């Protein structure tokens, strides 16, 4: 059950960024909206590129450590969006996040198969995959909602939104949650003052 929750939070943390990232790239970094798609394509290619190397890493190292490392890199990459100052850094961060997401998703699948009893493996795979689907839906909807209700083009706090949903927070790591809630209050106060 915990691996399914981690998978749900992993997909939520990524899909929370999708509604926000293109607009923030265009407004804050000056990246043309037409080029934001290229960054998402490179993210996807990085996600698929890691596949063959995952098989090697899982053979050499323990699956649990590979999964924990990739979740940690995913959380760090999500937090790194607040520090991006130009399009080159954003491109590199998207590639790192794509690699770590591909590794985390693949390592999560192998861990779910390993810890599930062989008689319930089919049902376990269904539940695990539905957790990912739900994470996509909830993440995109929540990201759009947060951006629509609390987002401004100058608001840095929107990049802190995916961090509480990241898998690392499930294990007790709390990154910038206070800043996230403070940022929402500050953006509402600024909008009300105008």
C-alpha cells in the first residue's frame, strides 16, 4: 500500500508542474511559448533514455536504494525550479527531472512486483497502475486550480506546490511547506490590495 501511495505522490508532483511550467517559463525566463514544448519533449526523451540503464543499475545495486535515490533527485529537481535563472538551467533541470522520474517510475514498478505475493501480483499491478493514473489526474487538476486561483506571473510560491506532494514528504522530509502556504497567503493579500 505504501508503494502505491508513493507512486500516487510521484505522479502528482510531476503533473502539478505541467499547467504552471510553460506560463512561468514564458513570463519569468522569456522563453517563447512555442519553445516550451521542446523542453517537454526533451523531458520525455530523458525519461525513456534511462530505461536500458535502469536494468543495469537494478542488477548491480538494490532496487530499494535505486528507488530512494531517484525519489530524492525528483524532489530536489522539483525544488530546483525556484532557483532557475535562464533557459539553459531550466533545460538541464528538466533533463535531470526526466531521468529521475523515469528511474523512479521503473524502480517503483519493480519494487511493487517484488513485494507483492505471487498470487496477488496481477491485482497488485492493477492497483499500482491506477495509483499512477489517479496521480496524473489529481496533479494536473490541482496544478491548474492552484495556478488559476493563487498564481500570478511573478509568484515564486507556485513552484513550491509540487514539493509537498513529492514522495520524499511521505517519508517525513518537509521541503518548503511553510513557504508554500505563506506564499499563497502573500499572493492573495497582494491581489486583494490591488
